[in-house]
C-alpha cells in the first residue's frame, strides 16, 4: 500500500473531476484547482449531485486501487466502484471462496460477532463507565450466532451509547443516524478495498447474503470495526446534540478519525493496514492456512 492514504470527500458543488498526469484534478468555480496524486487516494466519497467526471477518473481510480463511493441525499451509499484485479491469484481465490463449507462460514461469523460485541463493550466502558454485561453475551455466541446475540447486544448498546432509551439504528432517521450512515459508508469502502486487494470477491459473503448487495463480504468484515465510527458520532452527539449537522466540520471529524492511527498489540497502525490484515487472514482461512480471522482489539 502507498505510504499516504487519503479520503477525498466531494460534498460541495458544482465540481468537475478529471485525471491528468497521474493526478486527480478537482475544479470548483471561482476556486483554484486542487490536485491529488492518484497513488495517494484510498477512497473518494461523492455525496454531491452536481459533480461531473470523465471516464479517466473512473479508470484512474480503479487502476490506482482506490474506491469510489456514491451516496444519496441521506448520505447512504448507493453505489461503489472497486478494482477488478486486486491480487495475482485472484481467480484461484475466487474459486476457493465460492466453495467454502457452511460450517466454516458459521465459525467465522461467530468470531466476527464476538469481536463486534466486545468492541461495543469496550466503547461503552470507556465513554459511559460500564459495559452492561456485553462481554457475557459475547461469550455465549455460538456457531452462526443462532441465538442472535448480536441483536441482543444492539438493544442494550445503542440506547446506552447515545444516552437515549428511545434511540434505534434507523438508516432513514434524521438524527445522529445520518452521521453513522456517512461514517459507515467510508468504513465500508476501506474494508471493501482491503477485500479486493486480498484477492477475494466482495459479493461472496460469510453471513450477509443479498442478491442486491455486491459487497456482502465487506459488510461482514466491517462489523467489528463499526464502533470506531460509533465513538466519534457519540462524541459529536455529546457536544452538539442528536441534531448535529452533517456538514464539512462533522465529516472532517469522522474522516480524520478514520485516517488516524490505532494501537494494536503495542504497535501504531492505520485502519487501512488493520483491514488489510483482516482480509488477508480470511484468504488464509479459505486456503486452510489459518483457522480464524485476525480481528485485533483497537
């Protein structure tokens, strides 16, 4: 991966995008043009309808290994562009991925749910002073999470995180859910990019299966990382209330946080590196070189 990973947010328009000499060129009316090397771009998020771009932008981003996320007016991701070729043994890995037995997928999902609930517990303990017994729920997760402990944890987690007994995770709600939508869209792109780089097909999920979702695997692997977004949304909500606007400042806060470094086993790592390690560990499971995922505590 390149030494610099940038997330470009296009939310104010009109904007014209083109590629020249290995650079993404951003044109805005009455503003000097901005250029960013394609090799430094990890994700471009477009939530502005007044954007025009050339074919060279799409092909240039894909060839550079960058992701492009298109959002609707609620900042929900409605489309994503990712590289088709991410690994030299990609076709072989696709075939193994498609043949993975159900018992292995169920054990992987068990590990993902456990990690997600424990991450939620750590966040609640840090921000709210108690984990509400979520670690106990995590220990009860069985293969495939047949008891839906993920849902049980969510019913405890969300009201406590936002100090609001009526809060529900609703993608269409006009409260702090808008901030969550935006943060998750960027996180999803980061994980999807790592999945493709590991030579895996993003639509062949472990647990998520939706004929209309081309990124089921990214949705699976991002679950334990969601509390990274949740933390910053909770802090923004504590400061500005549940009606905190989704504007340049709040987006900048979320992006800066996702671009930050996290302490993993005594080492400082970027989220891009962590996601890449998780995706690579899944490829190793599919190749029978590992028994479980690398899902580090952040």
